[in-house]
C-alpha cells in the first residue's frame, strides 16, 4: 500500500477470497512497509466498484462464491491503527471458525439422517440393512462424532459470546467438527452404496461440500498447530 493524501492506494493480489462476486466492499490486510514484517500489516476498507479493482471468479468443487482480487492503485481507507491488521485478521478468523464448525455439524447431521432413512428402508437378504450389526456400528460412530462436534461448537460459541478470545476452544471446534463431518459423510456415502455416488444424490452433494471446510478459515493443520503450540507453551487444552 502507498499513502495518498488522506487515503491509501493498494497494489497486489490475493486468491481464494470468499464472497467475491457478491460483496460490494472488501476488508484488505496489506503492508505499509515490507521491511516492518507483521508490524506493517494494516487493515483497509476497499469498495470493489472503484478503479484499479478487478475481481476474477474462481470455481471450487462445492457451490461457494470465491474469487481472486487484483488491485492496481485502488483507493482504500485505513481501518484502525497502522500495524493492527494482523491482530484484526486473527480475531476475525476466531469468529468465523465457529461458524464453519457449525456448518460442518449441520452437514454431518443431514448425512446421518439420509443414511438412517436409507438403511431402514433398504432390504437385503430378507431384512433391512439397519438390522446388520456392521451398519449399526457405523450409525453409532456417526452419531457420537456429531454429538461431540456439536458440543465443542456450542462451547466455542459460548466462549465467544462471553467476550473471551477463546482461540484454543475455537480451533478445537473447527478442527474436530470439520474432520468428523468428513468421516460421517463418507460413511453415509458408503451406507448408500451405489446411490451414494450418483450425481445429484444428497450425500454426494454433501461429500463435495464438506471437503473445503477443512481448508476454509485455516486448514486442519493450522488448527493443530494453534492447539499444540498452546499446550507446548504451558497453556490449557
């Protein structure tokens, strides 16, 4: 970014930005001086309809507005103090990681509903699939994973609602909920068999939809790093 009178001009680009194509304004974190490292990172308010702004749509595997932002001297207004951008970005991530965890729980619950409905109705070898012990074991694991993910998500939301930072609780919820949902949905596809891999089936849609959530708002590896670092430095898990 470069200072221009009472505002700034931003030049650079960023890929994989949610809601580009829908949003009219973006919050951009850019450096005012690369030599300052993290201390130069500053937040800016950027109207997306101004000169020097190009939005390039991207198409992920699941329906989600995503895009690449190219800036060439685009005018922007600073948010907060110079150097406060990194902290603002991290606090924002803490908030949205809770919502990603909640979305994962919802997807997993729908997958369990679809699987349970199918195995109750599907008859093989003279009895419903739901009577098979192996099928019941899958359902038990799925329900347990969903319940634990839901409780962790509620805890993270309660911590945030109380005004605490709750970074570890949030990371745990985001990590567990998205990883558990991936497994639950995969099991649902398995239980539906051929019906589960037909394009247009609900569990097939969920199978594509859940995968990006293990990446959005910080990958599972990032969450493990946050949690592990807190424990290694004497924090509480």
